[in-house]
């Protein structure tokens, strides 16, 4: 797993544009880090194996931290500044974060429009508005995701039903992971 992490980091470092990552990448990396930590804890702290695991863990954590930083910068640069579409290059977690940023920018736009128009900004409407949620059915298994409301949802199996924030649903629909359900209220 270290090699996969290193290769992903290296691709991001060497390329100006955002590089594609598998949807399960962050989930796999977190399991890898957890495994290293648990294995290290079970061994004698003076053993060579423990010291090697500690070094591997330290380098892996640095790589993942740097990778996340690089990808975040590129995502913001490519979407907000250049207006590029990143279809297929983002993981589910990154799509959720990007949707959250987009809703923040939208709220800022509403605030600016209100002020420039000479109207008093309606803070409850513009800034404190809770994202709407949509009922969906999952078509395939996915790990837990962070919603645009910063809550954790999942993990989900095929046929599971959940109510998720609009921005998350849009990202999951693009990837063919969910199907919207219509409910009469």
C-alpha cells in the first residue's frame, strides 16, 4: 500500500493538473495506517520491526498529508479559478468537500448581491441555511462519506436508503452510485 501512496503522491507532485484517484483510495489508506499503528502497538517497542514500522508510518503520514494538500490546492485552482470540470478525478470525499465549498461561495454571492443592491442581507437565509436533503437508494457499496453538512453518512450497501445533502447527491448521481427516490409528503 505504501507504494500506491507514494505513486499517487509522485503523480500529483510531477503534474500541474489534478490526477485521478480510485474512489476507495482514502479508505484503503486509512485502513493501511490503522494496520501499521495496530501492528506497531502489538510488538516489543525495542524490536527492529517496531522501529521499521514507526518509520514507515511516519513517512506514510507525511505523504498522505502532502498529497491531500497538493490535491486540495489543485481542486480549488482548477474549479474556482480555471472553471475546469474534474469529472472522474475526485474521490467521493473530495466531491463532498468541493460541494461544501461551492455552497459557501453561493452563500457569499447571495450576501454580496443583497448588499450591492442596497438590501439588508438576510443572514438566516444566506449564511445559516441548512442544506436540503434528498432521499436516495444506493446502487452499489461505498464507504462512509462526509456530507456537505460535515456529518458522516454510511457506509452503504446496495439497496440501502438514506437522506443526504443535495450537493452530495449530485456528486453520487454523476458517479452512478445512487438513484433519487421520489416521496410524496
